[in-house]
C-alpha cells in the first residue's frame, strides 16, 4: 500500500507567515512515521526454507535427516521363501467320468422330445423319439433272423428223425445242424444290435434316444421335426443331449514348468471364482499332462472340486491357489520390484535415509508376491511403497550430479 500526501501552503499575507519552521518539521516527522507504519503492516511473510534435495554418493541415494519424502517410503524386510501361494488360471468343466454325450445312431426325423434342460433323468430314461427307417431295417433284420431260426430248428428236427430211421445220411444231418447254428448266431447278432438302442422284434421304426446314466440334462441341441444323420457326430459336432452328474466338476489348470512339483496327483488347492468373491472352494489334483503346450509354454493339470450344492457352473473362469514350497530365495511384494528393459531392480535401505538400487533375478512372479532367486538376502530392508518415485528421484540426482561434474571440468 502506497500512501501519498500533498500539502498546500498558501501564504497570502504576512500573518500567515506565522507558521514556524519548527511546526513544519514536526508535521513532516509525523507523516514519515505514518508511512513507516503502513509499510510494516503490508510486508509479506517470509517463505519457509526448502528441504535440501537428496544427493548421490557412489551408488547410493542419501536423503537429509527429516526429509519429507522419507515419510512416503515404506520399508519392509525380505522374507525367506519357505512357502508361497501361487495363482494359476483355471476353468471349470464337466466331470467327463460322469458325463454322457448322446449322438444319433441312425438317420431319421425327431418325432418327440421327452427331456429338457435342467431335467433330472434316470439311466434308460427316453430323452427323445426318432422316426428312423434305418432303425426299422435293423428291426426287420432281427425279425427275419428269428423266422430263419424257427425254420432251421424245424428242419433240424426232421433231419434227426429221418437219420434215426436210416433214410438220410449223417452228412445231411450235419449240414442241417450247421444251418441251425448259423441261424442262431444271426438271431443273436440282430437282437444285440436292436437291443443296444432299445428296440425289440416289432418293426415300428421308433428309435428311443435314451441316457445310459442318471444325471441332469445340461445341453440339448435338437428340435421337433429335425432331420438327423449319423455323420453329424464326432469332434466339432454338438451332441443331441449332454447328461452329467454336476455334483463334482473338473478343474483345468494352466501351470508353468516350475509349478509341477506342487501339482502332483493328490495335492490339494483352493479355488476362487468371480461369481463368489471372498469364498474359496477346495479341490484336489487328479492328473497332469505329459506334454507342454508349445505356444503358451503351459502344462494342463486336471483337478476335481466337489459341487454338491451345484453353485459352481461349467465354463466358469477361476483362479487356483497352490501352496508351493521353496528351498532358496526370498519373498518380496510385487510392487517392490521395478523393470527397466529386461532388468529387475529393488531398492535396499542401507541405513535410515540411504537407499541403494540392487539388480535381482526373479524365480517366480505372482500378482502379490515375487520370489527373488539371486541378488537379495533374507532380512535386508527394501522399499515396498512409492518405489517408482524413489527411482525417479535417484535418476534426477544422478543427472544433476553429472551436470555439476561436467560444468566443473
């Protein structure tokens, strides 16, 4: 604030000259004091002194005592890698040991559908009826085989009577016995074929598509009046019906080569699915594949998880948690490790306020924890929070030190 004062002194006559020099001096001193007081009132407060920046000494970054940035750096001890929990991607599928996929054995047309999705069926229950001329031909073959057998048995009885009377030779009797045996074998063959699909000796061309095991219908891929052919089956073709027992499910786990020691048949694991956050399901490893996928470099591991309450569904994506034992290395939080190109680095606290970057080699990388195979010892203190901030501060201090050294030279 700037204050200005103007004094107008008009001397018109001799009487006005009675203002003495002492009076003018006193007035001037009072104005000076007023201006000084105004200046003191508006003077800005002094800015707080900035903390000294950290400096690089050799391969270490040193912070001054009580530097405010130190409060942002959390430090923890590296722990021995005795046992860690690894997370592996997994997917739930039907238990193939309790699952049946039904395809059409004969060509025909769908006449009726007797089962739908979610329906519980018993072994032998008809799922659909198929009008099939091909199956009718199989029924006719069975009926003809029975007729031929009856005729062959009658011929055999006559030949035996004639042979006993000495009218026919033994060779004719033996030929008749062979014909009867062939007729009997044809009846057995034809009857076994029709009985395999639920047909009898009656020729009605009605084929009942049935389930050979009890369970729940979890898939249906046919409609009334649909034409079916036997060649519409096999890999890549949808089954007419899928019947399964959903009280247990298979778990397909994609494991890495280094995880095989913890995924042997009989080993346990826990499972988490996004549909039930915070809940875990217990499973057990059943088998491991003998070949590694050359594209993903993963190994298929099959586990099984109980599902009595049927909360888990097939094709759900999940995460399998496996306890893995380690004989060497240390465990650190994943956020403590930085990656520069192909080099992994952690910051080690040598003493309070003094940090040193350390190149390490990782033995396992997980979303929460990593295992450091070489470069770090158990018990060393490492920075686990705001590591990127510290790395940037270290780089800036190095650049500043290089500039000062160049200017000095």
